[in-house]
C-alpha cells in the first residue's frame, strides 16, 4: 500500500502523517523533513539547497526524486527483513507533474503503485493562521502550534525532548511563495490522480484526532486490506 497525503502548506500533512504512519504500518516519506535533516547536518545536499529552501522555492526535481528513490529502497529492505512495513506514506511529494511521473515509474519498477491519494481541505485563512504559529522539533520533526497544539513544556518536544523552533521557511514571504507554488504546480496533480479514481477528500478544518480518523476511514475505503493493518494500540503519539 502506498498513500499520498496532499494539501497546501498548513493543511496538517506532517501532523497527520506522524499519526497515521504507525497506525497503518506505513513509513513516512516526507521530502521537506529529509531536506531539513540534510540542512541541519550540513551535508553536501544540505548546503546546496539551503538558500532555495529558506526562500520557499522547490528543490530541483532530480535531487528530490533521487532522495525518494533512496527512501523506497530502504522501505523495500525493511519489508524484506519482515519489519512490518506495509508501504510508504508520502507527505510533501510529489509536488509537480514531473515528480508524479517519476514516482509512478519508481513504484512500477518495484511492481507497486499508488493505492490512494488523500486530499486534506482547509480554508486559506486557517492555513495562514496555522503557518504563522507553527513550530517544529529540530530533532524529530514533530509539528506543534503555539496556540492550537503547543508542546507540554515550552520549546521542548513531547516526543523526543528536542528543541522546538520556528521553521526558516515559515516567514511571511516564504509562506506566500510556497502557497503560490502549491496552487500552481501541486494542486493540478489531483486531476492526474482523480482520472485513476484514487482521490478521497477529507475536511481538515477540525480537531487533529477527528482528521486522523477521517483519513484512516478514507484510506480503508480505498484499500479494504488496510483494515487488517490497523493496530488497535498504536497511533496515539504526536
Ligand atoms: P515541506 O516541509 O513539505 O513544506 O517542504 C519544505 C521545503 O522543502 C519546500 O518549500 C521545498 O523547498 C522543499 N521540498 C520539500 N518537498 C519537496 C518536493 N517534493 N520537491 C521540491 N522541493 C521540496
């Protein structure tokens, strides 16, 4: 099973991916998260993309696709080792047509395909409010909001104890650019997946727990076998 979470910045993809992945046995593939880790570790890739990232521009497709391929190989290895991995949960990828085609090809080479695309709908005014107050853990990437979902201790991650900070690209200018790119390049991808009957829409303007349940229900409707993967005990983090 391979699922894409699709929605504009601030729609809650990262928050929901962190909750749904463990619940359905899916490994999160969050390209933004992978880029943040590369920037923090000052790897060659990190140094190359930092300025683009801070401005809110997209990282070039070849670099992004290469990173996703590495992640897919890692998931395949874990699956082969019998580590209970049921597939990938994409968050922030694909973001344009080129990436969507590359993802289809990469999955086809592995005799797999996209099984569902969940569109998370949130009104624009709410997106902006969420992004302005968003904070993330520098270490594990957990997502918080100063008002709607604060960590228990100020500035400290509930999950790993890491430092909780504002993202470099959550400035007003970068947010405007990122939303523009989303509506111009990413949203049109929904038609690409709709043609294949893969898209389910979920109202994301509700409490975090309600959105999680709606997404799990949507995926389960598309992929009845996902039901069997639903763990009754997991999924209560973040
Ligand atoms: P996100 O955390 O998904 O909002 O991504 C943060 C930033 O990482 C974006 O503004 C881009 O600079 C970069 N990025 C993340 N995913 C992609 C992608 N699929 N393609 C190109 N750039 C990306």
